[in-house]
C-alpha cells in the first residue's frame, strides 16, 4: 500500500520510466500495454484517475479489477502486481504497482517497454513499400497512426493489410475477373472495418465515461447473462448500436448515437459519401456487383442490371474519404472523452 505522503509525492512528479498516469479507465488491451512495458524494464506505478498535479477521480460505476484481470490475462507470462483503490483528497484513485520481470513479457507477439514517459513496441511493423498509386493513402495512414485510440490503430492496421493485397492485384498475372472479385471482397472488408471502428470507439467511450452508457433502450436479461463481464456487455451494446449504419443510414446512426453525433465530426456531404460507400459494400457483398434500383438511387448514372465498375481509382477515392472522416472523429473523441492513446 501507499500512504498519503508517498502518494502526494507521486502525484507531484512528472511521468517517467517508472510512473504513469491515466485519467480514465482504459480498455484492457491498453492497460496490458502499460503493465507489460513497466514489467519489461524497471517496474513502475500506474495511477488511474489522475494526471500530473491534477486529481480527476475514478468513476465508481465499474469494477476496475474486472478490466485489470482481463488485461493481465492477455500477458504472457503474467507479471507480478499489487493493485488497490486509494481515496485521496475526496476522490477515488486506482493504483497498480508493477514489479520488474526477469522474463520477457509478451502481449500476443509484441514486446512493450517503457522509455521515459513513452511506451515503445519493439515489434512495430516496417512501413510498406508499394506502388506509387497508393502513396497518398499510405501517407495518410502513417501520419494518422502516430496518435490514435486503440480503435483507430486497429482500423489503420487493417487498411495497411488491404492495401498490401490491393498492390499485389495490380501484377500482370491477375486477370480482369480475378481483380474484380478481389476488389469487391476487399472493398467490403474496408466498409466493415469502418463499422467496426465506430463500435470499438463507442466501447472506448463507454468505458472511459460510463455515464454516457445510460439509456432508455431495453436490454433483455438473456442478453445480459450471455456476457461474461461488464467489458463484454459494453462491447455487445456498442456493436448493437451499429444497426443503422449496416442499413446504409448514416443519419439514423448519428441520431441514435449522440456520443458520436455531438462531436460534429461528420458534415452533410460526408454523410452522403459514407452512405454511398455502404451501398457499394452492399452491392459487392449481396448483389455480386450487379446494379439494382436501390443502388441506382445513390448512383443515378448506373444502369439497372449492369455490373458496377469498381476500379482501383474508385477504391482509393472512397478509402481516402473514410480515412479522413475517422481521423476527425478520433481526434475529437480523444479530446472530449479523454480517451487513452494506443501505443504502436
């Protein structure tokens, strides 16, 4: 345990290689990064609910130990820690003291280490070196990944993978039919990843600010019991909120999700562009690329019964739109809800 005198001394310090502050409860994966990074160097102390010289306090709506236990379960081998709540200056803090490990601690296949006040991923992937046609997208992704939530990091990682595959489809050994099929599959995957980003971001917001989770929406007892813990329930609830987006209605999604719409990150023109992207995804996934009357409402120049031409230029154009929209959403959400930044 830490007494008030020692805690005050810690709170008055700046972050370094043995001390970290997190203002709000982060997702378990981010928590596991911090713990693993401390264990892989000199050990350290993590104080949740505070910043340097500023006590924010931790919401009592969630049991932090549930998230912590999940974070520890992601690490191999499991580091030794001491963890406890501490009341200070009328506010609740959660403190995790991590012992130095003499075995390398892995998070999946990654090794995180504390360097000063930063966390370094020693297994960070090398930047892609691919065809110039994708240079603009690569530039955006490499810039955006420097500061991001965990949700945006996973989104960008998937887009890097997609672009790497797209680059290979431009090789001469791929015939036109093979390219068309791959284009449809990859474009659908990118649209799905955009939806996943939004649901993952909702999860991060709900976890950081549990009060915004309060809703009049009805949840069945069965739905609650099907979730192992509060973190799994929040993931389920966030996924459920994506329903309108899956139907291609960005407006309805924003109307139903005030935590996103209140960011004012998506303007009317961007809403229309995203709805078009979702319609292309639907056509690729369910209509084999053949234009129907609903698709024609969004693309009036297309003929019903004809095959929609999903060229590499169209794909790049739409991916850039999604990337730019997500960058705006992520930046505003991090600031408004004090979301933890993902280390990559």
